[in-house]
């Protein structure tokens, strides 16, 4: 892992967290009640999974340092 990988993985994880939070809020609002604990839990878990998935490689980061 190098600086470029950390930046790319962080950006990807942040986007995943935001997308998951938006989807969870939207779904909860359609049901009629937003459970903020569920929103934060889901978004946090999605961020962790995104970073773990990034360990397999990031197309944004080229070169042998990513392998």
C-alpha cells in the first residue's frame, strides 16, 4: 500500500458510504420512518467492505505497487 492507493481506496470508500446512506435513507423514508442507527450502521459497513475489496486491487492505481 502506498499513498496513491490510500487516497484511491479512501475516495472509493467515501463514495460507497454516501451511496449506501442515500439509498438507506430513501428506502426508509418510503416506508415512513428513517432509522438513523440503521443508516449509519449500513453506511459504515459498506465503507469497511469497500476498503477490504480494494485490497484486491484498484484500477485507478497502476503499477506494481498495487499488486
